[in-house]
């Protein structure tokens, strides 16, 4: 029998400190510019207004104290925080700085015991580089001693000690410099200067790497003479003791006045080694990831001198390609000249607003604030209504100015479309397309980028392509309005189509738009109706019908082959807990089941299902892409340019009878693996215009980069419908039409509508009609005699005008292409009546046919179908009508392209 205390349990709080016994008194002071919340041990203690203090009695070792204001997170306590540890009178206190979530400075000061002999001193951390804080919660504490501990440990060994905890002891949230920030190459926001492997040690190489917002990519740098210091460490960018062309960069312990660490960040964004005529530049090496080396740099000249080592592939761009852009956490460039921005809050609630990730305070609903900010300082955004500070996951505004280019633009985050936004130049009117308003109120708006642009076109006398905007005046000022519509986005405005495997013609659809528990979810032609708008985001997500309280639901017993439906949305319901993966699977969390298109069949009303997740199964690839809506008009002979994301959607016109999903259209596919595929889709029922696609800047070579042209419904350079299979991987040989490929990342294209100079002629619209998918036999006007009463027969296909018919799905005439003669059933249609052609008349019962989805050509309401007598395929066998019946292959007719 053990003593009772042997059964006690040691309970740990989130911070990892033990739960104590005696309460202590803590005074919390908010010295920040806004109201903040405060949390003790993961439990909210309410809010504190600016300049206000509150007192709490909390058990010793009760957990970490922190605030989520200014971007802190409750999950894993990602924030600057304060901890206490007391065991047998040790009375430790300490600060933990989170270098990726340094949301504010904090301090701790004992109230009733003066600092003496190193004990009871204040602990203060206002900068991510402070040496008075841990970067991770400590896992052990030194034993009590008569000598004071060294920072970041602090101790006040008195049982009656009380403390004051101050948030923002400097009176403001941290500046960008205090946080450290990425250094990005050129104007490319996707590549960052990076400490290889995150290893903070002398000699670790510095390279260019995908930006990931880790501590290995946060640097402290200022314009002019500067160290380039890795934030949160005592290591600096170092050029070595013998700097010269081709010397690889590394980090090394920082020293004052060390020539290898004395850099100069120029006004034109070069990072030059002082007095050495060297700068850093980006290079590609054959067997190594991207690195950074020094190269000869002639100060204030564009020209660079450099050597290209053997087996090195050097990417030479415009002079600006050699500049380094220092970005704030939000990801925009550090500039030189201040501009005035007026911020208007038209949202229904008070919001925060940020410039380059740094908080600029809050704006009440209906209020405005003005800021003077350096050009290229960073994205302007708010985290209100679900936006996130990390990676600036929100609708945001960007500005780019180099040599008086004066670009402005909006970036919509389709997974975090937290509000609409607009940018309007104040002091220059709209003129010739310049200085116009940029407005985006809907996730599908065509006036915003879906990713930050990586380059900007050179200055030009013509305005840039949407979604870029430009106001080429050095004195321009701007008004940025949050929620220009007066409200946060509605659920419908957040929704977007979900397409199977990059096919923007087919959409995930709520059957018949019936919003009720159990209604099937299916594939259907895209029609931009609310039944096809879904709210979905990357990672863990519901898949919710926009504007409705119904979610995609896998049922109580998910398994392969279970049909999908909608059901009232519930939080934490396993049947509605999905995960939208980076490789475009919509997976049921923890079940090994993925949303699946049965057999890849794209026929309307095919109910989707779940099926065991597997690699390389294109039936499980789903893309939630934005689609471009109306984008203006083009006069005859005119041209316009557009800058559009890869895989963004089809390019088409509705002229000459075209429709959003029924027209000749052009598409592009690029998965960043060098495929660079382009192709044409012809709609055989609605061939409204001819089109062509021609790469501009690369000649035709070995079958690559060739023109794709389709002027006729029978062209073999186009798909008859969106391709349903996956695209082939990159290969050294060119693909066969109707696929085309141009293997260059910088390729641009010209798309021409009506390359022949005219809309399609009637003859160009016609196509063969074949019996039961037999492409060797065709419906034929006997002897090509275009006269009333000439029999219509079966004959060997010969691609003559006598075998070209204009027909479309649904109600239709069946007209000889280029002629005013139609298939005619006579005045007394009945089984066995032979078919003929007759002059076409509108609304003539004998010529009113319906081309059904199961490939019958039925006569109006007569229950008579076009029929091949006895299925005989002998030439000159005259076709007839016969009572319609299912499973009768003599009544199957296919109007396919060849």
C-alpha cells in the first residue's frame, strides 16, 4: 500500500510548466495603440483598452500569458508571451519570443521588490533580436542559488512578489525592422534569400529558395550602410576574407566593422560590399540549388561585369533583374519616395489596417485615415473578417514604382477573400485608360490577380493590361477603400466553381438547384449559377454551397462508390470534414477517401462519389479556379492585351451566337513542370467563330511552338469537347494536334478571332451524320441533287457538300450546309415513310426535329424517329421514319467531327 501522495498526478499546462498551488497577483497594462485581448494559460481573460490596466490573481505556474492582438494565434500560443515557474521558492519569470509571430513587445517587472544583486530586475523584449527572451519555452530551470541567473532567465525569490506585465512597453506594435523581413530577388515575390537548411552556424551557405516565411528567411537590413543580419540570431551575411567574383555567400557570427559584413543597400536596390566594387547576384548552377555570389559591381552604372563559370547557365534579364527587393512580412518591396494614401473603412465594423505587415492601428466604420508611406513599402490590407497576417492571406492592394512606372493593383486570395477593396487615384482623372479605379468585390472579379505579380511591363504610352493599373504621375495620391460595397462579402460572393481536372466547361453542381438534405451532387455543364458556386479553401475545409447552409456530405458510412449529396452544415461532422490538398484532391479527413468522378464520365447528371484515394487518378483531381467574366469588346481589326494566370479559364467570344460554355474557345495548361500546352476546343453545335493561337516570341522548331488554327467545324486542330484525359508529361518530341506545346517559360501568345476575316460560312458549319457511330457511312443527298423531293440515303462517306448537315442538340432543323434545303418527313409522317429534302421553312412541322442526348433524331411530337431500314448499310438505301423505340440501333445517329 503506497502513501496517498503516490497517486497524485502532475498536470502540465500548455507551456509545459507545472501547475502550482498559490495564487499570485498580476497587473496587466495595455500600452498598445489599440484594444487587445489577453490570455492566461490558454484561457481568455477578456480585453484591455489602450492605457488601461487590469489585475488578476492566478495560480503560480498557471500557464503562459499573452495577447493575440496584431497577428498572434491562440493555437500553440504563437505570440510573444510570458511564463512563470515556481518550485520550492525558485520564483522564475521569463519571456518567450516567437520569431515567426513576434506580434508585440512585452515586459515583466516585480512590483514590490526592488532590483538587487541581479534579482528582481525587469525583463523587457521589444525587438525580435532581443537577448532577454527565449525563442522556445524552456524545458528546465537551474536550481535555486544565491546568485542571480543569466538572462533570459529572471528570478525574484520572494513568496509575496507581485508582477506588472506590460504589453507594448514602447507604446506601439513592432515595426518591420524589429521583425526582420524577407529579401527577395528582383520583383519576384516567390523567391527569398535563405540560410540553407535553417542551420544557424558559421559558414552555412546563403541561397535563393522558395519563400516560406521561416526564420531562415528573415533579415534585418536598412537602406545605406548596413549589416545584413539574420533576424533573431547573431549571424550576418558574410563575403569572406578574400571577396572576389564567384565567392559564395555564407553567414558568420556578426562583428562590428568587419569588412566582410559591411554592406551598402543602395537606393536602386543593390546590396553592395562597401568599398570593394562587389554586389550579390543570383545564378543557376548545374548541380546545385540556387545560391548567391558576389560579382563586380560598377557603382551607379547599370552595366555589370561578370564571368560565367564552365557548365553554368546564367539567366540574363533587364538590369533590374540584378536588384534585390527587401520585403516586409506581407511581401512588397522597400522603396524610396513617400506617397500619400487615404484609407476609408466602408465596412460595417471597425477594422485594422496594415502596410507591409506592420499595423497602422484601426479605422472605425465610416472613418478615414491618411498615411504617408514609402513607395513599394508592402501590401495594404486588413485582417478583419477572417484575413490572416501570416503571408498576408487577405484581399490586398499593391503598388510598384520604378522609374516612374506608378503601377497599382489588387491581389485577391481565393481562399481568404475577406473583403472587397478598391484603389482610386485622387488627383488625376481617368485619361486614355490611365488612372482608372481598380475595384474587386467578388472572388470572381477580373480586375485582380490571384497571386502577386512577379514582373511588371516596361513603361509604355498605352495603359497596361488588366488586372494591372497605372497612373504615370509622380505626385499621384490614392484612396484605398475597404468594403466599397458597404458590406463584407456575402457567402455567394465567396463561392467559385469546382471543376474536374482543370476542365472549366464542367462544374460540380447541386442537382436541379434543390437545396435540401440528401439532394445529389453531380457533374453538369458550367452555367455560373449559385448551384455551382462553392466555398472551399486549401487545407482543412467544409465544401459549402455559397449562400446556403448546405455542405458536401459523404454520409455516415463513407466508402468507395458512395454517392455524394448535400446536407445541412454542421461543425465537426466527420462526413463534412474535407481536406483540399496542394495536388488538388478533395479528401475526406482521416478516411482515405477522395471526391471522385465515376469512371471520369462527364455526362451531365453523373453523380460524384467518394473512392479510395490514389496517386495519378485524374478522376480525383478537382480545381477551384477563378473564371474570367465579361472583359470588354474588340472592334474589327483592333487588338488588346491581357495578363492572365496560367490555367485561368477559357478565352472565347459570345459574338455570332456564342455562349459561355457553347463557343469556339482557346485554353492553356501549365502545371509548372514545363508542359506549356495550348489547344482549341470547337463546339460542334455552336461553332460561332474560327480562332487561332500563335506563340509570339519563339519560332516553330521540331514541331514545337506551331500555330493552332481552326476555321471549320471539321478542322482536326481542335478538340470537339474539353479534353477529359490528363495531358502527357513533357517529352522531347512535340505532341500531336489537337495538342500544341511551346516549351519556354517566357512564351506569350496571340489569339485571333476569325483568322479567315469572316464568321464561319454555312458550309463551314456543316458536318457528317453517321449511323450508329459508323464513320464510314454518311447521311447523303442522292446524287447531290439539291431539289425538292430528292431522296436522303446512306452512302459511303466522301466529305462532299451532299454529306454536310447543320444540326444541333435539342430542337433543330437538319439542313444541308450551304443550302436552303432541309430534311423533310412529309405531310403525313408515319413508320416507313422515306425521307427527302425540301426547301426550308420556319415552323414547318415536317422539318421540326429534336436531336436527343441519346442520339436520336426525332420528329416533333409524332413519336417518329429517323431510321435506317433494317440497319442495311448498302449505298443508296433511303432512310425513313419509324416509331421511336429504345434500344433500336437503327435509330442512332451521331454527328461527329472528323
